[in-house]
C-alpha cells in the first residue's frame, strides 16, 4: 500500500484536528487531487477534504494514508514553520516531511474512528437519493440554510450550565433556538435566524459535546436537515465538509 501527496501545512493541521473530539486516529484518502477523510463516532459522523498541491515536481500517488496518532501528527505540524508538508504512507509507515524536519510512525489497519464509516456512508447515500427526507429510519422534516458562524462560540454555554448538560435544538418560525442545561437547572440559550426552505417545526436533544463538535464545520452558508427527535445534518455550501449530529436518546 502506498499513497503520497503535498498539501498546505495549515490546511493539513486543520483537517486532522477538525473531525471532532475523541477522534484519536484517522483514515485519509488521496484521490482526485484531494486529501479527504471521514469518521463515524457514537455522537457524530464527519467528512471533509482539502486540495492537494499539483505540480510537475510534486509527488502524488492515490491511496490511503493512515494516521495512528492524531495528537502526535498535530504536534509535529504545529511546530512547523514551512508552508507545505508532504505525506507518504508506504507499507505500515506514515511519514510527514516539512522542510528539513521529518516525522514517521508505524501505522495499523485497525482505525477505530473509521469502523462505522461504511455503514454511515451507505445511509447518507440513501438519504441523498430520497432528497434528505429520511436518514435511516428517522424522518428529517425541516430543511433550510444557516450561517455556520452563528453556531460557533457556544462553549460558554457548557461553562455556565456544566459540560455534561444536554443541549436542545428547536427550529420554529424561521428561528433556531439552542438551549443548554437541564429543564429544572441552570439554562442558557442562543437564538439565530435560519432560512427554512421546507418544513415547519422540529426539536431534538444532544449531549453536552454539541458546542464543541459544531467547530468541525467551517464558517459559511450551510444546508441543514433536521428531524423531530432525530439527527441534525449540516452540509457546507462551499467547502468539502459534512457533519451529522446524532440525537441522544434519553438525554434530558
């Protein structure tokens, strides 16, 4: 197995650290002049990609790149002052090279963050074919557009109400209300305007991880699909990025 490509260092760092919390390893793919990846967690599914640098003297070979330790790879990239970094995966060794500095580490095929990606991608392909009206057995009743920047910076909620407090999202009358906290305890909310294209009202509940996971999606216009007591699907309108937040059954 061999794969290699050259990418912008800052873009690579943002990519490998941008799939959400508790993502310890990654399976990335070099294909069609892009470096992309996806993770399937109990809390969310996330896929995204970046462009690779294409030039006559730039090494490029399509294939899989396995990152066994995201934290170590990120530490190497953070220390780099070079604009570009080359990735190379041969056999069971990952090598990152940035200027005169090189990081290499053994890899393995048992990528934990990727184990449920295949099932998730099948469900998402089916959802796309039915115009995002269903995801698996769950209905998606409300569809529209929002500005992702309006959903960033919600970490304050967790500080006020507690990091394990549930987060409720309700869409109604052209507004999305995000409320953190238990029904009988401290609560904090934010209301944003959304452009609802289809549907009327939906409400669902997520765990306290939601404010942090929302940063997996870049700022900009995002297409959303949400169901009552169902998932929230966010699809970026300009970048290669998708985030699916799973409804947390039993969270109050």
